């Protein structure tokens, strides 16, 4: 399985370093069972999944295999889609619920 982290995810992890170990455990769990732990998003965020880290703190990610099977790759439009294997997970955002959904860079 290939795992990619966006620049904004890495920056947010540095910003919220106090919960780094919790985020690592959640990332590891997502890597083991990406669909079971995540909630598929709708509307403008179709194709993405969210997974709570803490009460109102989220990880937003894509799982390429499911994105392609559902046809969401036509909506998400990742710039590197053709270069990624089906078993790729892209961690794209991390942060408080409201702040994470407001970010413009979550959508490529």
C-alpha cells in the first residue's frame, strides 16, 4: 500500500504536535482498514473520507481504489491520479472540524 501526505496535512501535524501520537495511531488504523474507519463525504467533498481523531478533530483522506470504483475520480480530479496505484491512501487535511472543511486546498 502506498501512502501520501499532502503538504497541508504535514503542516497541520506540526501545528498540532501535542496530538501527534494519537494522529499516528489513527493513520495506522486507516491504513489497515481505510473504508471501515472513514465516513464517506458528500456534496462538494464527494470522494473524500473523514475520520475523527478526537471529538471535533478530523483527518480527511482519499482511498484511490474506492474513488475510482465509484467514479469519484471524475469529481476529485487529483493531479497525480494516473500515477497512483489503486491501493494508495492520500491524507489531505487534518484539523478541527469547521476549520478543516473551510480550507480551500482540500479540493485539488
